[in-house]
């Protein structure tokens, strides 16, 4: 019985790592994008990151970046979380990046706030424009 539990635990850990890979891969892709746009990029460890995946800086300005590798539209809750984190960290700008779309309610919440919402079409445009 003990061997079976160990084997299940090992299998479960392997599955968790496989599920996390796409998110980490997306974060790396976004980090490369910001680097190619001329920003210094600092990746944050996944634990205790307050939802901040990257901190990007240029010309004395700092932005926090949240990468949401979601298939469904990003809603207002994620944007509210980003705004709260922006206020907590004191960064100049909060950036949410997703290959999906951003809901109208989330866009409405972001209006007038130092938030940039980069959805799939914008992301593809930037990535295509930077290809050699």
C-alpha cells in the first residue's frame, strides 16, 4: 500500500508540472516580447508573487505584468486584482496579457486607470511585428 501511495503522489506531481508548463511557457514568451520592446524584465517566482509574473522597467518607469494564459475571456475580477496589486506595489502601470479576449466589463473597469489590457489580437500583432 505504501508503494502505491508514493507512486500516485509521484504521478500527481508529474501531472501538475505538465499542466503548469503552458503557463510558464506563455510567461517566457511575454518576457521575451517586453525584452525585445526595450524593457528590462524581471521574472517573479511563482510563490508569493501577489499575482505579479513580471516586473518590466524602462526610463525609470516600472510596470507589473500579469500573464493570463486563458482560453476564455478575462473578466473584471482579474482586472480588479491587477489594480489592487498595482496600488499595493506602487508600480506606475499594470499590464494584463492574455492570448484570449478581455470582457467588456473588464475593459470598462480599466478605463481611467493606469492599466493596459493586451488581448490576443494585440499580442499577435506585436509578436508578428517583432519577428525577424
